């Protein structure tokens, strides 16, 4: 007859020791011929009886710990049934009283597998976009890293330098406002024999000396500064700036008004230096303008050259960029008012002092121009001779007045004491001129272009360099005086050395005259000479 487990009701084979479903040990008493329906009835009765017993004896209830899912059933442990006068307990209670045997684990019902939902089209697109963006970012990272690589930038600069390609300045860091002429830049360094190989060597040398805080100087083949390398950080990337050296060029002028146009920027110059442009090395042209120029063209171009070791200052002097007027009025005199006449017409240029040079701005003129000076003093007005100017800048123009006219405007006002001091000053300068063989010390004491001036110039310039004059006596006294002439006698003593020493004692006469309002020595005569 078929046997069944008393715990779960599973059909048993005759030789089973344990239930294949719940793991319940199978005892010999359970292997009987009781039909399943009766067994089920008895189990129900026994369960009721057990509940009655447990209600009466709650302290005998034994708590059991459920066996974990998946644990194998434990082997049976033989237990001797207790001797008791009570009716034998039902099987469930007998099993509960065996603490060393874990309670049976109910079978795990088979899990029904869930059907996988198909992925939506939007999700697929989102994943695709994410993957594409990640790929683009990775590619962009390597592209940016390559573009900012210091070695690549150096190679680009060197290659363009070798090819004399203006794109080199796209790889250099040239600050805004700096002026440069690419081909002039290349021409300068060509003239210095600064090759591309030398440039690369200098750049690599400077790169090896940089760090996160400091830049390194790049020198050319002559040791002058070409520029510098400055380390930079662009987000997470390390890179460099290659900065060529630039130079601030300054200018001033002694013109009343002069302007410079430097590559579109206009500057009005004064006597103080002003920065009028910052340049890289090379040759440039600026435009010089003078709006109040009295005649000729109003502007001209002027070349400037910027080099590492050059001068970065320029004075646009009246002597260089204008005409200096020379006249025969002495500087220590008050000239009244001098006005420039251009082709007989008064200009805006006038002077009330001769302490400064009489200058006018002038660049060039395609037509001849006649210049004069007009003098107004103490109610008198006189004009100089006309001088014709043409061609390029003549620099110096002599505009002289007639001597008789000057004497009319500048009557003699010199005293005998002033005339005597005049010849004393001459004697001191005469000694200096002789010892230096330089006639410029005495020329101003004689009338311009006079015979006596030429004779003394020849004598002083012809003095042997080894000769030495030592004047130690010069006594003078006034012999005669008129409104325009003073005559003095002198006693002089001096030593002359030219390998041997010769002593001189002389008596002379000096004639001093007022010419064009100025004192001049017109004659020096030797009356007596003693030599020893």
C-alpha cells in the first residue's frame, strides 16, 4: 500500500528514510497500511488534541528556529521516547521536543520568470548621444592637448621663422597695440645671422628653465633679448606663450608745434619726452607734421630703426627738422621784435629774445622762397637782406642786417671800463687758444670775416702742439676814446716754451670799436718787445 509523509503528505517510497519534500524522518510506525483519508483524519484529530494539550500546558511550548532557505535537511538524531503515564504525544509534538533537529523547511514554490520589456526608442537615442558625446570629448581632449603642446608651438614658430612666413606672429604672443613689420623683423635678424636652428636651440633652452611661476629669457646670437617664454595654464592643460621683446619709442621737439603720425595714431610733441609707439625690432616710417610751417610742404616721412641695443628716443630738433636763422645782432642785446618775412610778407614767426635760436620748421619746398628779418626797436624799423631758400632743408641761413642800419637802431652804449674788460677777456682766451691750437676761442673778438680775424685764426691754429704759453702780466690803460672807438695801451709779460723757455715783455696798442652794436677788436699793434 502506498505510504505518505505524516508531515506534508508527500507520497513515499518503501525504502525512504526521509521525506523527499520536507525532509521529515520516516519512522517504522509510520509505514502502515492506513489509507490516506484516514491518515488525514487522524492528523486532524491529533492536531486538535495537541492544541488542547498546549492550551493546558503553555510552558511546555518549544520555540523553534526556522531553517534558512536552501539548507539541506539535517541527519536524523535518534531519541529514546520518554517514559510517561500519559498518552504518547502526536508526531508533531514529538518532533518539536527534539531541539537538536531543525524544523522542516517548507518547499520554495517555483518563481515565475518576468518577461523583459523591450527598450524604448528614446532611451536608445539617449544612450547613443551619451556615447557620442563621450567619444567627442575624448577626441577633443587629445586635439586640445596637441594644439597647446609647448613643443608643437616651438616647432611652429621655428618653421615659420625659417620660411620668413608672417604666420609666425600668429604663434607668438604680441600684445595689443604693439607695432611690427614682419619682413623688417626678419631682415633685422637675418643681418644678425640668427638662424632658425639657433632660434630653436635658444627656445628649448629657455623652455627647460621655466616653471609654473617664472618665465625664461630667449636671447639671440649676440646675447641680446629676442623675447621670453612664459608658462601658462589653460584649464587643465599646460602650455606656453612665446613673447617677442618690444620697445617703447619716445620723442620730443623744441619746435613751437610739431606732430607725429605713428601708424594712424597722432601725437603732439613738446619739449618733454613722450611715448609715441611700442615696436618690435625692425625699420619703420613715421610722418612728421607741422601745421604752422611758414612755407613748403606740411609733412614729411621720417625713418626710425628699433634694435635691442639701440636708442629708443628721438629729438626732432629745429636744427635737424627746420631752418636756423643766423643774424649779426649780438645775443646780449635787446633786439626789440624780430619778425620773419616770407616773400616780403609777414609770417606768424617772431622773436623778442636772442637767447634761443631763431628757428622755423621746414621740410622741403619745390619752389624757391625769399626770407628776410624785420627789426622793430625804439620806433625804428629796418629789414635785413633777402636770402633765397630752395631744395631740401638748408639747416642754416644767414640773414644779416646792414651795419649802418644796426648802428642807427643800436647806438653805442659801451663805457671805457666795458671796453677794457673786453680786451682783458680776449687775452685770457688767447692764451687758452694758443695752448690748445684752437682759434675758436678768439674768433668772436674780431669782426666777422675781417682780415684781423683771419690772421689770428691762422696764427693760433698753427701753434705747435708742444708749445706752451704762460701769461702772467697784463696791464692796460685808456689812451683815447670817441663815441664808437676806444684805444688802449698794454704791458704784457709771458713765457714761451718749445723745448726751451723764452721770456717776453711787450708793449701793445688795442683798438676797440662798436660795430653793429657790438664791441670788436679791429687792430692790435706791437710797439716794443724784449726777449730773454
